[in-house]
C-alpha cells in the first residue's frame, strides 16, 4: 500500500506504539489480542490521513473484485424508513474508504435473485444485507463463495456471521423502565402481521423486560394486517384490547409504519392520545415530532451503525471474505420522550 506517512506518525497521533499500528494495518491485530475498538481507531485515522488512497501494490493479490470499487446494499423495501435514515451515513463511511455505494431492492417473489447472488462479485467488492433481505438461501450462497458481506439489523442465532444491529434488549429495558415510571399496568404490543415471524425476538425482549416490573400485567400481543397502509375501523383485535376487561393503557408498536394509521384509528374511535391511550414506537418514523401527539420512540444510533458496518466490511474485503473472527455488534438505541406516552417532556 502506498503510504504518505510512517507508522510512527499515526502512532504518535493515537498515543500508541508503532508496532501496534503495524500489526493493525497488516491484519495481524487479532492474532496479538489487540482490542477491536483500538483497531477501528487506527483504521479510521489511517483512512483520514490517506493511507489507503493509492490502492494496493502491484505485488499484492486482490482479495475481491476491486475494479468495481462499489459496495452493494440489498434491502427488502426501498420505502423502509431505516434504509432512508442510515443510507447517508453509509455513503459517508464508505466514501472514507474510497469506494462507491449502491442500493438494490430485493423482490421476494423474483426467483432471479438467487442467480444474481452468485454474480455479485462481478459488480460489488462487498455486500450489506439489510433485515429480511438476509434470507438463508442468500446467506449460504455468499458464505460458500467466501464473499465479503455484513448483515445489518439481522442476527441469525444459528450462524456465526458479521452482524451490526441495534440492541433490542437494551431498547426494551429503556421502554420498560419508562413505563414503570409512568405507572402503566395494561400494555399491548402491536405487530404487523407481515413481519410477525421476524418480530419474535423483539417481542421476547419486551416481554422479558416488562416481566421484571412489579404490578404490571402480562402484555397482550396484537397482530394486525394493514390494508393499503390503513387499519380497518372495525378491527376486532384492536377493539378487544381497548375496552374492558383488559382496557389497554399504552400501546407499543414494533415498527414506525403502523403508528400513522393507528393514530387515525384511535381518532375515529374518539380516543385521545395520550389521555385515553398512550403510544410508544420501537423505531423512529418521519415526522414523529410534528404529529398532533408527538410520538415517543427509540432512536437507532445510525452514525455508529454505519461506521461499524464500513469497518467490518472493509476488513472482510481485505481478508477475501475469510476473516478468522466474525463480529456481532449490538449498539444501544436512545429513548426519545415525547407527549404520546403521557409524559410532558418533549424533544
């Protein structure tokens, strides 16, 4: 690699030894027990100082198809708010490495996608798979060919893979503690029927966190199906939890999408938020702070997630997709408190 400075220059800026810097830049840090956060500090500053700008030396064997110089991100839906939110940060993170960035929407009904997975190497140096785009067939195809990839917001329990996710357990505990402070007892967890299976791990974490609270009843799980993005006004499942004997006091939505039709549904039923029923969302949605009842939600650490994805994927590309260590990174979200949960604190 063409260096514009010596290792000791980088070491001096970071306050570490030149030997440590050399081990990190030559992919030997894991063998010598150097901490991951220290490795990332070294790599991040090296990129800023132009260490990787001049490309690989001619004598080096290319670990992947580097000519495209593009990272691909496969998403289940282009309308996903999380994808919109994290994309600018991913573009910035990959630009710091010197590669481009492109997004592909995966159509689950298009059988041609399976054949495309085998051809990714011709177009992309590495792949980011978001959410349900990381299905078993795609993941196994990429693993079998030692293709560099990272899973974002998907952490399979049966496979050891590189993953970056928001910490569901931490988020569930933040919400549970806030509910405890507000004094709610009857809680409903609202999930979209199309994503019910994928939501099971989040539901488990919420149920566990809530079970630790005294004087709180076991939450009701309500699965709804949205019709053209709306909730039917005669939705039996919702009606049952909004009247005795359960009479829910607060609804937790696992995704931001159902929040908007839920507010319309409650308005049609003449129920006020938060006076008659409160709302908290497990993810942030566009305009949550501008609604008539601004919505309390968990905010994912998008800049930190993007940085972790870029660092892990860069390491995988450098090691031809055969990195010895696979990393599972979980980053804690932030609870943004607004008036929809019954608190008078707004952001």
